[in-house]
């Protein structure tokens, strides 16, 4: 229950919520925190903040304060890899990455959570690479006082599947590369692919255990893959030969090597001719030639997901479509752009 | 209780088709029974413990009735014409009563729970299977004031309409101008202009079937016309 009092009558009373001060371009934060006892000197400051009245709150049975609500919500939302403090500011609790890794948001959970009245959570896009300590989401109860039941229901929805927001650390994988193509194998041109792939792999915290070169021969490509597997690679990247020309036999080589599952074609540009296959549980990624030209391709969207152990199938490649068109900007600002974020 | 999929399959057969409302109804009934501690509502031991009030006459109502086994004729199924996708499950033994409301947001959320399905009804159907109960439903603990005249069992009272002589069962009579009336005579009625008629073949009985005579109108392949 609320009681409204004039601010000049509030001396000695305890503030029931944080009072925000905004000085444009300079400061936004709590000028007064919940629990502060109003004194004479505060009156003028409060009036400057536009506060001529204050609420005194007497919580009824089944009612909770926004700060309590925010803590219940944060606990429901936070999955593994997320940390948060039960110290709401202005009714809001921020969720942070506990480790470096890939942010994964259960979007169905998040949408269902936000459909509950008077609660909210906003997050970064799912599959954003984040650093330890980085804010990834924030939640709050919107009114100052809420009934406990909808808050608990929202938290329960958020906790379905173990949480709504997760940060998964990227595995330190041992990755084998196979560069295919007669033109490179026979020395007609220098390979430019391996350094590009190597850089991307190292930036994600994995290591390249070996680079093999193979001509456009499905048996030799098969052998190169098998050699990487024998050497203990837990992920293999193949470049080139993913297109539709007669010489493009990389897919056949992957098949001959015993792929049990093959998904050719991704709803992303650049990267339509991308391939994901699995040999005995080891992911095999076929990178089309666009990876040579474009700074960011479908590989940059999928590789981090593979490195957190996500199984990539037809659905995952198909769902890239919305937002999967690179704008090909003169100066690439990825990941600060919409590419790959519409899933 | 049988598995969700088994209940859904049989419920859809009974209802006539599989639709999103069937999924909601089966799940609503499963949750309702769970909340009032009935694990096999159709069993002899439990069937008399259960009352269900459905607030809609849609596909969902049939699924609720199928899963719980409640029936209008047993007086275990009550239709409250509210136009709300909700049902209340009452355990007559314990007085535990819960009202389960199908959430409106679940319709909007089907796009995100089953984005791979293009056709709207099929998308809803799959999404409603995937959503947790907490998304699909809201639940209220309620008190249901049940009149003795609404309980299952023998007729508790019979009164005769002082205007038309019709027998009125279980307290449905209306007191009006110091008269005890049936609802039609009271004017509070769903039909009007009632007029008694005679009709072709009005002396038919099932005994005639044994003698090779099916219903008169059907035998001749003509509709039973209103003689008036």
C-alpha cells in the first residue's frame, strides 16, 4: 500500500526506492538510495529532481518490493557462466559474464518471460562473443511494488532449461586444416587461406595442429581428413572445392572419410556454400572460397558455436537466414553490425 | 494417467481432428488432475471425486472432457459460458480447486517456440507441445461454492411448473409473481414462439427396425419437413 506525502514533510522518513538523477551528458544514477533517511538538506535536492511528493510503502501480504523482485528474476534468468549481485540499483540488476565465452540466450524463454506483465529483461544478442565481467543482460520489475506470484512465475519461466542467459567458455580445440585445390597443391598460386583460418582459430583460443594440402582428388582429401583425425584433432576445417564445378570434390572427400551427417548450404551471404559434417562426432567445416575475400563470413558465425559444443544441423544453418546478409560495408565493423544476429 | 501423446491421439480421434486446442486441452487436464492429486481420473476410484467447470465450448473443452472422463450426463462436467479458455478442476473429496487459464501470450509465442513451421495452426500445435506449463497456463487456487443441486448423484428435488406442468429437476425453477415456473414459462429462455406440432411417421419406434422398417423419413430418402 502506498501513502503519498509532501517532500517537505518527509524529513526523518526512509526512502522506499532509489531516486534517479540525470544530468545530461554528465551523470545518470541514484542520487538517493533506497533506505536513505531524508534530512533537511535533501529537500531542495529532491525538489530539483522534480520530486514534490514521495511514497511511503507499507507492503501487504504477497507484495514485494521491486528490489526483491529483481533478485528473484535475476536468479531465474542466470544460467551457467553468469554472475550477478543482489544489489539492485534503481530497481535493476545487471547480469555479467563469469568467463570469456559465447553468450547464448534462450530466446523462447526470454520472450515468454517478457510476456509476463510488469517484468523485463533485455540482453545482448545470442551468440555474441563476450569477455569476463562484461554485462550481457539486465532485468527489473517495472512497478515499485509487485505481487509475488507473477514474479515467481516469470522466474520459473526463465529457469526452464536451467536459465535464460548463459556464457559458455570456448573449448581449446585442436584443429586440423585441409587446403584443397590443384592450383595450390601444384604450386600455381600461393595459399592465402591457411593464414586467414589460423588467425580466426587463434583469436578464439584454439590451436591449429596441422595444415594439410590436397589436390582436387576425393581420395586424397579423404586421406588428409583421416590423418588429422588420427592425430587427435577434434575439429577439421577444409577450404575450397565447396562450389558446383566439376573440380569441386571436397564434399565427396568428406563423404568418403565417413561423414555420418552432412549439411551443405547455409542461409548466409557470404557463405551459402558452407558445409557442416560429422565424422564420429568430430565436426568437419567446409569453408567456401568467400572466406578468402570477405573479412567475415558464415564461418565466423558458426565456428564459435561449434567451439562451445553446439551441434550444428540443418535447422541451425537455415535459421541464419534472417539477418544473414552481410551489408559488405567499405569498413567492416563486425561484430557491431546486424550480420548473423537475426536468428 | 497415460502419456501426453497417447492422450492427445485418442482425444483427437474422439473430437474429430487434431488441432492446437486439443493440445492445450489435454495439457490443461493433465495439469488440473495433477494439482488436485488425481492420477487416474477415469478410474472407478477417482471418477466420482472430480468436477470440471469448462468456460468455453471450443476444441479445448472436448480434450479436457476426454482426458478427465467428465461428462455432462454424469454431472461431472459443467459448462460455464464465459468465452474464456479456462477450466476449473475440483476434487470433491478434498475440496482442492484450481482454475487453469490458457494464456493469451502463448498464441504470440508460438512463432518463437516453433519457428520452423510455416503454417500457423501447425506451428501453434507444435509450440504448445514445447512450451512449459508456466508459459502455457496461469493457475488460480479458487473456492467453488457447489450447490447440492449441482452435485453428481440422484435427482435431489422435483417441482412442477405451475403454468405448464413440466417437471423441473434440481432447483432450476424460477419464482415469479408468486408462481413457481420452469425457465421457458418464466421468459428466461433460449427459444421463443414454441408451438406443439405433429410430424410424419410419429408412431415409429425402434421395434419397427426389427421388422425391417428404418426411420420413415430416412427410408423414403426424404427430409422430415415441418408440416406447418
